C-alpha cells in the first residue's frame, strides 16, 4: 500500500491509450477506503467502460490477506478466476 502501483498502472494505461490500444484496468481486490478506480479515471481520463470495478472491496489499507483477517471475511479463488 502506498508504493505507487496505481500511479504506475495509470501511466501504462495512458501510454496504451495513446498508442490506440484497447486496454482495461481491473484490480480484483481493493483494499483501503480510497477507490483505485476513481484515481485511475482521474489520472488517465479513460472512459469508464475500460475501468472494471473490483470483485472484493475491503476497508483496511493492507494486503488482501491482512484485510480479510481483520474483517473476518474470505476470498473465494474460484470467484476471482471467473
């Protein structure tokens, strides 16, 4: 958390967009209160159709493993693979 993954993803998405490549942004597990999708939209200006909402949203800004322990939830790998 906080190391720049979302910023890096936005740079890659922007470069692909300018190269006229169709790309999608998808972070299957979101942790923390702030939405990466909202920040990606703001930084890239890319259409919402190419930004997919997460399957799981967890409030604790930590690894998905730590966040699920904190919230006493589980992540179903089969759901992620669909």
